[in-house]
C-alpha cells in the first residue's frame, strides 16, 4: 500500500472514501488516532493511477 491522500477533515475523508468506493478501488485509512489529522488514505500501488483519475474527475 502507498499513501494516496491525507485528509484534513472528516468531510474530506468521507468524500474521498466515497469516490474510491464508487470506483471500486480498495483502500485503507490510517492515522485516525492523531488529533490534527482525520486520516491518511492508502491504496495498492497498482491502483494509484485509477484512484488519482477518479479523484480528479470529482473536483
């Protein structure tokens, strides 16, 4: 797994998770214990181009 996105708020985390779920990209969220960061999203290295493409389409 490689770092894909570092969400700064719960809303941002939920938005990116929804995009990845809808696009069928598997991911995991780490760093939820930190107070200043809502979560770091990681995806498989081979899924990184697809995840980036999906996120760019939703901006």
